[in-house]
């Protein structure tokens, strides 16, 4: 047998084995898609583009509706509890809650802002005395002679009133956007009021359109409402505790305007992750005119212990696992919320992330899949 016979023999054997197996040669045939299929795809793309354009044009309205929805979720348990105990109409209870919130905002503004201005003026006036105390330390004096730290501190301290006045300057221009702000505020309050009164009727009307999946979707809505309400009310409780603790400690240290500074800490405590630290810095500056550095060191030690106590004891008790959000998801949601709505977006970021997690878990459950562990393992993120 020659060398040329081997490929022929192999080819015949392959053909014979293919024939014995009954496998036909693979053929690919390309045909033009039907006109109806092409039109369907084009219509879907056009509808998607129009929907995205409509959402973009109505983004302001959608933002107001989302804010109103979260406010309504937060007020639901309060209004329900008061209405059941007092047997008062839900409309009256909701209006009473609005009045109380408005009074609290006015009280905090009238107490906090004047005290902060006085503290800044006092710190600026007494800055030379504090820098002289710092220079009594040999180590600090060595670095101060080299880097001129106290000179820079004195220069910045003398500029504090000027900077405060400059920061307050834009308040004169608030009247320009006051009409828009008032309109948006009235819209949010009105929509929230209607949702608190008739929210269950609206949800039942929407659920009646989904047929057999009505009970599943109803449970998702209930879970989201409970998570948002627990987070919001829990945040209020924690901020009140932080305010009281700060007030007590500062009163013991003899810091003036202790209640106002406690309200500052409570307000900043609403902001997740960084709020408590920002409030602690403001109060630390206020302790400098009292007894530097003793009062400042005592305050810093207290706030470190308090934050650990708040993270590992208070938050798990108040929140439970209703807003158990993964830390990475928390950070991303905070960045997105800050970009979209500023401080308000930061406040709504975590309950929004919790709501999305609830929806995703229900979707995975409906598909028969095991939901991945998105939640944090050590209590809720703030």
C-alpha cells in the first residue's frame, strides 16, 4: 500500500462510520427574518426609547413621588398607633404630626443657629489663649517652630466669623428659589397626606391587576413598608438618645449651649456612616473654649465609646434585621442618593437599598433560586 492510499482509506472509513451512525452532514441555512418579527423588534426599541425619554422629562415629578412614598411609609405606623388609641380620624392625626414636626424644626433652628454663631465668635476671640497653651508642650513647640502651626491656627481662627458670614451670605438669595421650594414642599406634604389616608386602597387597586400573584406582591409591599418605617423611626430614636447623651456629658463638662450642641449631634446622627463623626467634630470645637485640652479629650473619649455602644447595642435592638443592608451596597446607595438628591438622598439611600433587596429576594424566591447573602452580618448599616 502506497502513502497515498492511507488518507483515502481513512476517508472511506469515516464516511462508512457516519453512514452507520446515521448522522447527516451539518448544513446551515440562512433565511430572511419575517417582516412581523422585524416590526415587533423595532416597536419594542421605539417604546423603550420613548419610555426612557418620558422618565427623563418627568424625573422631577418622579423624585417628589418617591420622597412622598417614603415619608408615607415612615408615618404609617405612627398614624396607625395614634388613631387606634385615640380613635381620632386619620386625617386629624396626620395633620397633628405635621404640626409637631414643623414646631420641632422651628425650635431646633431657633436654638442651634444662635448658639453656633456665639461659639464661633468665642473660639475666634480666645484663639491666642489656646495656642499659648499648646506651645507649653515641648514636643508641640518643636514642631510649631518648624512648621508654624499656631500662626496658621490663629489666622484661620480670626477668619472664622468672616467665613461664617460668607456662608450665610447665600441665604439672601434664597428668595429667588423660594417659590419653587415651597411648591415642592407643599406637593410632597399633600401627596404624603393622601398616601397615609388612602394608601391601602391605592395598593389594593394596583394589586387587583396582577391576578394570582396578588398575595405575593402584597407581602413585598408590606415588607418594604415595615423596613422603611423601622429604619426611619429607629433613626429618630437613636438620634434622640445621642442628643440626650451629648447634652448630659456637655452639661457635666460645663460646656455652654449644651442642649443646642446635643441637637446638632442628633441632627448629624441622621446622616449614615459619617454623620456622627461630623457632629462630634463640631462639638469638639465647642469644648475648646471651656477647658482645653481636658474637656476636648473627655468628649472625644466619650463619643468613641458612645459610637461603639450605638453600633453594637442600640442599633441591633432598634432596627432588628429589617434593614440588614450589605456595607458595599450601603456605600454605593449613599453615593447615588447624594448625587441625585443631596442630603435628602443620603437620608433615603439605606431604606431604598433595603427595598431593592426585598424585591430582589422575592424575585429569586419566585424563580426557585436561593437568594445570595446580600445582608450584613453584624447588624444594620447606617
